[in-house]
C-alpha cells in the first residue's frame, strides 16, 4: 500500500492503535533513525519489522545483519524471516530447508546481542518454490526449537496456516515461541500471481476467532497485526482501510 509512513503513523495514533508493523523498504526510503523518531514521537511502538530471510540470495548474511541493526534502531523486538524458495535450478527441498536452519544459526547470536528476536514465518505451500520453503508451522518449529526461546520464535500468520489440520496442535506446541500473530482473510478466486490475495478480516473463510483463541491459550499477550495485501484494498484511502481493519478485527478476531 502506497501510504506515506508519516500519514500511516499519524492515523494509527489518531485511531488509538498502539503499534505498527513496518516493512524495511519504506523505512529505508524514509530513513531508519528518522522513522524511529517518528514512531516514538507519536507514542507508538514498532511491533515487528518485515523482513529478513531470503537465504538463497548471494548477500543474505550482510542483508540480514543490516535488518537486525534496523530492528534494533527502531526498538523493534521482532524481525520476521521469510526464508526464500528453492535456489535457481534446484529440486533439493530438504537441502533448502537445512540451509534456512544453518543461516539462522549464523544470525541468532547477532540478533540476541542486538536485543532482536528472529521469527520464522511459514508461508502457504503455494509459495514454496519461489518465496518460502518453510510451509507449515510445524516445520518452522522444527528449526526454532534448536535455539533458545528468546532468540528464535515463529510467526502465526492466519493466511498461511489456516488450512493445516494440525495448526491447533502446532500453536499449542509453539507456546512461548510465538513471536507474532498476524490476521487477514482468505478470499477466492485468488488473483494472478496469488501474492495479493489477502482480504480484510471477515471478508473470507478463515476462522480467525478460533485461531486467536488457540493463540490466547498459549499465554501469548503480544500484539495482533492486521496484514492485508490486495490491490483493491491498497487503492482505497489509507484511513478508510485502517478503519475497516479495526472494525474487522473487533468483529471477527477479538
């Protein structure tokens, strides 16, 4: 959504929304330190920074170290990791997942030293080839559990996990490892390219309240982020979308 950072922060403050999840690209364009001052001056917190990961890139290590530094500058406790897909020409899915685990092992000490928690986000299997070889919450936990709970957690994103018949078991298993909880809705037909297929809460078929209840049962008390990618939504005025997000959250999540 092409909503200037200053306007988004001001609108959240006006609406009584206490925190905002940020993406690295607009923050980088605005200036990381400047963005940190902006958010603090508005009385908000940065709930998560998206994203690190993409471990198939040649510069993955340097880029993720920069992302950790940016999160620390923003006083953001959580850096979301989207692992990346298969390397070009590869069919070695097991090897790609091992690469994710190895990369996180390399990054975890740096993140811990900076006061930032790495959060592995599984993406729906339709993204496995090109965006994220970690497709289930169980797979994310298999990696996260190799590290201290405070160092590496997982993201429960309703859009990516709702379809899994083991998701409630995996949420219970995650427990204190839940570093972020994100909601939106699954609407069909999916658009071409599928990435921009997320609806506002209540517009689709996900049992958002059921997932929230499962997350609540673990003792999670962190923020719940509304994260929507859809061209039609992004074309609307920012404050209108924010109001609709709050309404959808109150009616279908809370």
